[in-house]
């Protein structure tokens, strides 16, 4: 099965690809770096807002 790398958009295979869904270790590390620097985020309420609601 052919897939497109979400980072560099190169075509790669799913089978026998240790970095899937990425095409290489480099693209996998770029993606990890984006999570680490909070370039990617999962939407949700901040902890402070939740704590304030519990106190009232």
C-alpha cells in the first residue's frame, strides 16, 4: 500500500516501513519536534480554568 508522508509529502510504502506513517526517521523526528515545541496542540481547556470552576 502506498502512502504519502505527512511531513515531506513523498510517496512511501506502509509495509516494511519502520517509520510509518512517515517516509524516514528524519520526518518522524521533525514531527516529534513539532509536538515538543507545541506547534501541534490538542484543543482543550487550560488547567487553571478547570481549577477555578472546581473552587466555585
